[in-house]
């Protein structure tokens, strides 16, 4: 599913040492991986490489056997829209749209994801909105909030909207960058369980970044970014 070979990444070409220096990293299809490391160690930078938002300075980043480093920006954008759901640290929701509108936007730029989402609700007629409602319910957002402006929701509720948006159209890879930092311990674990259920249903691989190491045992595997990197 994910394969990194001899990857380095520098933010600026004159940086004396790279921010990332990863000889090898393999993540298998369907794995739920917990990625951790100290603040500033490069977790978000790595997620941006996996999503093709940035490209490696050297080495290969293969996602679903596609080498993101040899693709044009346009191709990488299309690849991301088709195959990757991203839950951002600050959620990146559109505040004056409703949860349902924010979730359906998640497959706005991908025909294949729209088709997959519509397949879930083909009767009596295909409906993206119905799939958005199903996902919002599955991720724990009560129906009474589905049509309110997102800006009026609590942080925990917005987080559920951001997760539903990432899952619409069942992308093969879900990337989550500290999506639980604003929640208390109980809500965090509950939310992660809902994420796992959804990832199983859509057969998605999950890469999840958090500082909270108490979450580690919930995952199939934990990766410490510091021990992954080659010493320089
Ligand atoms: N846009 C940018 N331009 C230049 N340097 C950056 C940029 N974004 C991050 N960096 C640098 O890259 C390094 C890794 O940052 P990154 O955000 O990936 O770390 P992190 O492990 O996700 O940290 P945190 O846990 O605090 O979110 C840091 O030294 C940071 O200053």
C-alpha cells in the first residue's frame, strides 16, 4: 500500500540536513498505524509526502504502486482526490456550510469516489447526501446537527464532520493528523473506535499521528519517527 525507499526531504535546498531521512518504510493494505515522535520531528512533513502535497527531495514514495515523485502536480492532485482522505489537525472545514455539505465536498473532485459513494445509496435514486448522513451518524454526529452551519458546532463535533468527509467514497488511504488533540481521554478512544469501524467497512489503510501514546495499544502497529530515520 505504502512503500518509501531512501527518502529524504528538505524544506529548502540549502538546508544543511534534511527534515526527513527514511531508508525504508512499508505499510500494508488495511493496517491501522500509529505514527508518533517528538514535536518538530517531521510527522506532518511525512504525512504531506504520503498525500503528495509535497514531494521528496530524493528517493521514492510509492502509494498503491504509483510513484508520487515522478508525477506532475496535476496528476498528484487527481491521485489524492481519488485515493486519499485527509483529516487535518485544524479540520479545514468550510464554516458556513452544513456538515452534510462539507462531507459531500470530500468527493467533489473525484468521479470515482462519487461513484463509490453513490453506490451505497442507489435506491430510490442515487444520493450523495444520504451517504453523508450515513457517515455522519456512523462517526457519532447526531442528526439534529447535520444541517447547521459547521461554525456553530463544538470542536468534537467538527472533528466528526472532518472524519466523515475523509471517508466519503471509501478512499484506500486515510491520513489523520492529530485529529483528537482537543478531546478528553474517553471521547478520544471512542472516536478512534468509530474511525476503525469505518476504516474496516471501507477497507481503508489508516495512518494516524498523535502525541498521546496512551492510544498506541489500540492500533495494529506503532511507528516511532525518530527510530525510523537514519542517523546523520
Ligand atoms: N512550511 C515549512 N517551511 C519550512 N520548514 C517547515 C515548514 N513546515 C515545517 N517545517 C519544519 O519542519 C520540521 C518538522 O515539522 P513538522 O510540522 O513536520 O513536525 P511534527 O513532528 O509534525 O511536529 P508537531 O508534533 O509539533 O506537529 C520542523 O523543524 C519545522 O520547523
